């Protein structure tokens, strides 16, 4: 997770306005506190950071770690009870498994205009392997298969949006992504916006984006943007990054992807399999072909051969057939 923490530092530095050393933060389920302590020490934007941990043994280690950092304070106890200092400019929720039990407090603990960061690792539930559990936990029907992780990310965002609305607030994703065994979202939490949140269901017979399955409807899920373009443009590999090359590559991919921030993505190999082609076309040729037709196309962070486009599925498949015949 070192690279993921590098990205968190990059994001904190990219926040605007970002007065140096003025923000307050709270890491809800801290364990040893490594994520929050790195933010406090390396981002330069926090004056104070509170850390909560319920496990007594871990809390003891946390207190030892926190004692070495000015501005840091540790609290042993349930993360569903905010420590002194709430509300905070930044709240980080990174539990083991689902964040659902902590979400109401997390949303309430963010100052209006502040940032909420949430991680979910219950991917068996969110990505479709346990649909009954997803319905019970998140009130949604998940997408299965290769697009399952992004579907899970969008289900999580819909859940966070619903909780924010229940509290008279709204969320706006700054950066939301799926990697490895987890999904993570950085959100701006604001007073309730006048327009409805972009949350809905995907009905396969009416859906013209990448194929998500035929046993819908899927969701409710967040169907709006995953990224704030201006913030993503400001992301830069922080000095002292634990995995600088990894984070540099990821940021470069995100800065490409933000230009086509549409739900779900295509993969050249899956298109070839569906269309009965002997081998997949190169990603570059498909992207170039889409752009020549007036569509946008960009690679995604989610899969090496994945790409997002504003072209409907029918246009993508027709292009791939035509390019394959010409090859």
C-alpha cells in the first residue's frame, strides 16, 4: 500500500485552496497510523491529525508512533465516536473490509468543503461474487466479471452519496479508482446541492456503453465522473515517495483517463473474443480509429489494455470489425 499512500500525499498537495500547515485531519481506523502520519509529515498541508484505534494492542503501538510527530494525537476507542476537534478538513476511512458501519460518522465529521477519503476491501461483495451480501450491505445489484471492480467502486460512491443526502449534504468525487484488492475514493463533501446526484441503475437493454452483463438492472450506482480534471492535472509525484516510478506511471495514466471520464471501459481482447476475431487489434489502432470518427478515447488505470470512450458500443464494435477486415 506504499504507492497508494504516495498518491494520497500527492492529492493532499493538489488540493486548492491548500494553505500550508492549516488543515486538520482524522484517520478513523488507524492501526499503526502510517497513512495519516505520512500525510501529516510529508504533505505540508496539515497542522494537526487525530488518530483512532479500537484494538488495545494496536493502540499502544499507535501512541508510540504518534508521540514522535508534533500535531499528532492518538485516541483509543471506537471510530464511530469522533475525537476532539471535529469536524475536520480531512477524514480518512480505511477499515478492514467494508466501510459501511463507519460511513455516517465519517460524512458528519467532515467540515463543509472538506475531503473524505474512503477505502473498501470487501471486493467479493462489491464486485459481484456475493450478490446477496451486496444487496444487503449496499442495497445494490453488482456487476460481475472484469468490470466488477469498477461497478463496486460506483456502488460504493452511490452509498456514500445516499448517506450524504440523508445528512443534507452532497459529495463530489475528486479521485476515485480501483486497484488490486480494493477501491478508494477521495470526495469533496459540501452542503446539499440543488441538482440530483448522478446515481441510477443500468438496464442492459437500454445500455449502450461497455457490456456489463445481461442480468440487470445493475446498481444503483454512481454514473457521474470519477475525477476532478483540475485536481488530477495538478497531481505530481511527491518528493520522498516510497514508490516513485509506480506513482509516476499511475498519475500519467489518470491524467490521460480524465479526458474521457465515462462509466466503464472496453478491452481489445474481450472485443476480439466477442466478435470472433483471431486476435485482438492493438489498442493504439482502435483509439486512433475512434478519434478519426470524432469520438474521444483514452486508456484507463483499471486495466493495461482497457480504454474509455464516448462512442456507443455499437460504433466501437463496428470499427473493430472494419479494422480487422482491413488488417
